[in-house]
C-alpha cells in the first residue's frame, strides 16, 4: 500500500498533542554538535543523508523538509542507491481512526464545529481581518468553507488550502522515497501511528485566547511559506545544512503549541518514536532507509545524538 502522509485536519491534530505526550514543554535545545562535526564544505549532490551503523546493521537516514513544492526537482541518486538491497523503509508517523472506527471518529469531530459562530465573530478584529484577507487573496476559497469550524481548526484548514493553491506538498519527500522503494520491492512502514480520536478533546477545549494564538500562527506560517518555501526547498535539495541552521523553518503553529504547553511535548514524542523505531532495526542485521524531519535530526539531543548515545556509529554515507 502506498504511503499516505498526514494532511488537512489530521495534520493539525498531529500537532495538537498536549494531551498525548505527558512530558513538560521543553525549550529549543539548539543545534547538534554531531551534525556540525559531520558537515562538509562541498556536500554530495542531493539532500543531506546520514548513516548509522551498529554491528551488521546499517541505517541510511534522509532528512526531510515539509512542505516542499510538488514540482521540485532533486537528485534522488544517492537515495536510490541506499534503497538498493534495503530490507525496509521507515516513514513518518501515520494517523489512524482508532477503536471507534470511522463513524465514531465522525461523531467526535462534531465537537470541533463552531456551534454557529463563525471565526470572524469570535476572533480579535485584527486577526479576523488577516484571516479574511489571506483567505480572499492567497487561498481564494469561499468564507462558508471555514465558518462551521472552531477558529483553530478553520485556520489549519486555511493553511492546508494555501499549500494546495501554492503547489506545496506536506507528504514530500516521503511519498517520493516510498515510490522509489516500491519500484525496488522494498516494503515500507510508518515509524509510529497515533489515534486521531484521542486528540479531539484538547482541541475542542481550547480557550478563546489559545484559539487566537493558533489562528495567528497559522496566518504567520502562510506568510512565511509564501516568502521562503521555495528558497528553503532549494537549499534542502542541495543539502545546504548551513542555510537550514541559520533560518530553520518552525514547526507549523509552533507558537500555538507553545501557548498550550505542547511544543516541547511534540518534539519529545516525535523524537522518541523515531529513535525507538530506528534502534529496533539497528538491533537486526541488514540495511534500512528512513525519512525523518530535519527538525528532529538536527536538534541537540535529537535523533542522531540519541542513536550515537545508544551505541550507533554516525557518519555521512559515501
């Protein structure tokens, strides 16, 4: 089965995790010293790759960046060579409906409806005006598409609609690598899964102040991507880690998560899930390829640092 990325409302719910990860919010720990030590002046063609080795096991890691333009041309040669002879491909997390099934999930999602008041009536006037301007000028979708949802959900939908209008993809580069793997008969699986239904309650209980922060952050993200997404995608495609370090793209709605105490929880849970899946494959002989978000890889005490602390040898693949 082809890999399905987190998109739309599921993508937002994946980020709204304060109730899912029971760990305190953490400050940004900075950039990994290990990554800086491995950085080279003239990187090979294509995006940055790392190799983790432990005994007879080899793991090739592609650092991902989201969103990327649908039409972005990047050199896949090193990734294709990594997939040759691989036993599996590890992909980013996947959402699941949960024990209630689709009908139960639909019932739960009704809690995210606005209850009759459109976002323009419950948001501060300045934020409501920004929402309307971006909706009309950058997204060009009708107002009634967003009016039945709570403000934070409507803002997440607006962000997703903007990406669609701008030709940006949440799923790349994972979907591209998954296609390359299937052409080589390499099976793939997500590193972890999570239940969408369990994320509804904290979102439904957001205060008006938290909702306003979330909407403002979504609008900021749209404006940031409008100005920077193409440039950052080009830097990613040529493996320019220096550019990434000096102008790191934030997680979507990073301020929203910080305001609800969930930003550190998101980073910690996502990092822990990735490290757990990778340590499992490093305990078995063979070669595996993985796609991991650059934010999780490059941060201090991130994925690469934890793999090294667990006994893996980290290097740059030839």
